[in-house]
C-alpha cells in the first residue's frame, strides 16, 4: 500500500516569500489527475503538513481506488504520496478530510464506497490515523455504515494529557428527505459514540462542517436548500447546532444566514458547484463562517461573491456579512477558511475574474479589531487553467451532480503565520485532467486593506 513518490518543487519562488503584490506565489505540484484536496499543518511543527485528495480513477491500487495522502516534512517544498488504507468491503475512497492533533497524530477521514454505491450499494464513514507524520497509516475503523451516507467532515480537539477528541459529521440521504449526523470519539479514535441525528427535513441538507471552539464548545454548520433545476439559483440557509459540553449534547438548530446560491451547474462552462459553507474558530474565541452568494445575472451566468460573517459570543449573534472579494463582476465559488491569528482568518476561493474560460484561485486575509480589515485579493494559481480541460459529467450519465467536475472543495491551513492553500486546476493543460497544487505565502501589513464596519444581529 505504501508508495513514496517525491513530487518535485516547481521553482517559481520560495514558499512564504512573495516578491510583489500582484505576483502569485510558488506553486508546488502535489498530485496529478485528482480532485477535492484538503490540508492540515502540525500545530507543534509547521514544517510538517499532510494533504489529501480523492482517488485517481485511472490508476487503481490492487483493484481498489483509495484516497491519496501527501506528506511534507519541509514546509511544503516537496510532498511524498501514499495510498490511504481501504476498509473492506469498500473498494473506493472519496470525500477526504485530514487533521493533525497537538501530539502530531494525523487523522484521516473519508467516505468508503462499494462499486454499486450509486445503485444501492454500501457506504461507510471511515477513519484512519498515522503516528509518523503521514508516512504510514494504521488499520481504518468504521464510524458509521449506511447505504445513503455521504460527505463526511472532521475536526480534532487536542486535550492536554488525554487522547484527542474527534468529531465527524455527514449527510444521510433518503428518497424524500435528508439528515445531518454526528459522532464523536473521546479516546483518540479507538471507538466512537453512537451516531446521532442533528437535523432532518424534506430539503437537501449537505456540506456539514464541525468546528472546535474554546472551552469544549463544538459547532456544526450545514447548508439546507430545495431541489431545483440545474441552472436555477437556490434559496439557501446556513444552519447551526452548538454543544457547550464537548459534543455530549447540542442546542436546537438555528439559522445563521439566508441567501441565494448560484446554480449547481454554473454558467458559462457548466461548472459543477454546490451551495456549501466553510467555517473556522480563532484562538481568540471568535467563529467565522463564509459562503458563495449569487448576485446579478451576468450574461449566461451570475455574478457571485464570497461573503463572511463573524460571531464572538458562541454563535448567539453574528455580524452583518461582508464581501471579501475585491472584484465584483464575474463569479467565484468554493471558499475555504482557516484561522491565522487571535482574530484573523485567511480565505481562498476559485475566481473567474480573469475570464470565464479560466479557473483562477485567489486568497485574502481578514483581520478584526472592532472593524473588519480585508486584504487585497491575491492570485494564487500560476498560469492559465482552461475550464475546457475539466472532465464533463453529462446529465443523467451517473448518480452524481453533472457538470465539469473539479471537486466540491479546496483546502487551506495556517503555518507560522503563512496561509497554505491546496486546490485543483488544469494549468498543465491536459484534457480531462485536474491536478493538485500547493502554495504557501504571507499577506503584507494592513496597508491598502478595505476597512468595514461591524454590526451584530441575533439569530
């Protein structure tokens, strides 16, 4: 199962060093023909980081399709790839998330699927871990198995002197409804609690995100929206449940935000996008939440903005949401959010401001000191990334949402004040192939930042 393949560092600059405000940072090729990258940095040693991705469907491993893990011990200059263990009878891994505890343990969570997953097969929420910085993984354990499980997400709480606490949430689909489920482990993933349902409606409930706050506070966010045509914008709500006792009990569900999301097949280009949110908690105790919000219709598609809101009181009140992108025409989607400081966050997102035929990646930093300070957006990906090279899934050809599939999310993490980003694009210009890239950089001081007022409202 192990394979140590060093992916060369592309000499376009050094991580953490940015020469000019408009210049993209170095891009490191992590893996080819992959999607849905995630990233974690060791909180005790920022030179150690682990990325993950979906499987390469064109390169089975002993008849299985495992998710990929990519470990770096030199701050992201190079990565070594490894196939994450598959738990039988599941033959395919998908939807990875990764986290690193304070003691250096790497936790890797994914969805296990049997070959008939889309047509009544089996699925499971699976966890494995590594104690050697991602160079090898232990036998995986099953947290939940149900034919309708989908899209798990994980967060880890480091507890001094005790095993890590792990929280995993996911969606379960039914014929006319869907649920959000959660399970926790208080012994480092050796065992998990009986899964509990947090929410169930006749709408689509998807994209759950668990977040660890201060003092044993656990948040779970998710999107809820109606079924609609592929080209229709959707009224979407971000919901939340909060635990104040380390996940033992949760408060009733509350709405955090309501907005109109862009279509699932965003035009032009038939880009597959899903109305999911991203969240992070800072060391100062604030919680941030971001999403993609549709604007005015622009030609065949919609303008769209990345919106951000903040809570400093455990989710009881939230600020008026602010736009973090500094280009207003065109669309942008799939934001990823991470804490960079006591009350500072970094965001990365796809952005087509340079042209609807090019899939760009941009990032910004938002600091808060009674007002929001939004850094000028920075281009992250180098070179052009033609949308025409992304694999197109025709409507009705599979059980998955159709469109040009480049994954449903990207990954960000903080490393000693730097923002680290992993994403999928087509800058190698190979037909029907998206590749995983990494960049690490730091934003300049607050000069030139948009300064926005803060106003809170109760939810």
